[in-house]
C-alpha cells in the first residue's frame, strides 16, 4: 500500500508539501497541486481520513444514529442527510441502533473515537447525562434532551389535529389511534395528545392502542390492528402514527372485508413516497423530510463553526388526502 512518502518521492517534493496539498494549507501553486495529485493517482494513493482529521482537528465526517434504517421514514431521512452533507463537503457514518441501549452507547463511543465533527441523533435510548458527555455538536430528532441541544421535529400536535379533524369531518364516530410504544420523552406523543383533545371536542368515541415493545417490529402493527377490529368492530376511523402502521392497518382491514374508505377510514403520518404504492393510496400528514434533514446538517455545520443556533426547530406539516379517506 503506497504511503505519503511514496507520493512525495514520485512527485519530487517533500512529505510536508504533500501534506499541505492534502490539507489545503498555505499558498500552493496549481502546478504543484497537479503534480502531487498526479502522483497520487498513478500510485492509487488514498489518504488516511482519520490521520488527516487528527492533524486538522476537523474530520468533515458527521455521525448519524437511527433506530431502524429499514423504516421508510428513516430511509428517506438518511438519504436526504447524506446528500446534503455531501454537497457541503461532509461524509456520513451511519449507525443503526435498533433501539438497543448498548449498541447506541457503543456507536457513540465509536463516533467520538473516529473524531466526527458532530452527531445527528434519531435514536434516543440513553439518559440525558449520557448525551451531555458526548462533548461534540449534536442535533436530535423528535426528542428534546436538554436546553443546550438543538432538536428538530415536525409540528406533531398540528399533525394530530389535522388527522383527527379530517376523520370527524368525514363522518367517523368511533376512532382509534395506533402507534408504537409511547416513549414518554418523544415529541411525537403530541400527535396522540391532539388526537385525544380533538376527539373529545368533536364528541367522538376514541381508543388508544400501541405496541408493548419499544422498537420497530412491523408484524406487531398487523396484530394490533387485528385486535382493534376484534375488540371494537364498530370502529370507523384510524389515525396511525406512521405511514407504515397505516399500511398494515389497510392490509388488515381489506383482509377482514372492511372496505376502505367506505366502512373505515385511515390516516397515516410521515408522507413517505411509498404511500402511493398502496391501493387505495394513503391519506397522510406529511412531514418535510428533506428540509428537516438539511436543517440537521446545517445545525451541525454551524456548531462546528462556533455559531449560535436555534434550539427549537419545528417544521410545518401538510395534510395530503388520498384514497383511504
């Protein structure tokens, strides 16, 4: 494997000069840079990014920890974060925690050891004090972990309000909210708060159902909807806390002979692109995923530069009506 000394020898310059070219330090003529890059290409030399970060105290790498990379929302979020980071000269280190506390802690240690410039947290299984010990620029999604750490979320309460009012306006009289395990620190719980308050205000019977485990086990959503229809056969509206839950609800309703939207109406949340693949297509409360992803990267970059950043970053949502209502 070629070394920086080999590049220097090939280019006919000093190791220090090669290092200056790699780190873009000081005045360097275009002719000199071309000579060094040509030598690197001929030798197929690849600089050690970690070694470069040690010398520059900046790695141009952002760590991202998500709870489930296969979840459609997080899949789209990852893609948008990576694209925006790349456009600004950053690379991404992706960690998939599966909401496992030990994995998340190990990933944080790994990212710190890799000298990433900052960490975007979509997974939050640890205690607040654990996050305070990171000592790096941090941005969180859908959880406010402290007054000093900026967070990003959609307007969860407004989303729950839009979904519940739509079900009421469409004539539903008994509605259910289906979600994953309701972790008390998650800002997404505001969707449930709005559901309960609007249902009571509109005089609707309402039911809350959630999975027993803190995680993303997709078959649980199917079983939850089956239980809902068995225990409450007269339910005529469902507000699901994600589009993937709404999709499973649609599957179960159709398998049980419940016509959608004639017999039962369904609203999801997220606005992921796969919602159009279902028949009928899902009505959903859409989050601006790309804009939220860009903001996360911008907040990391601003903190790296030492700039002040807003702690609260709440994005508006939009109700998109599809065939399920």
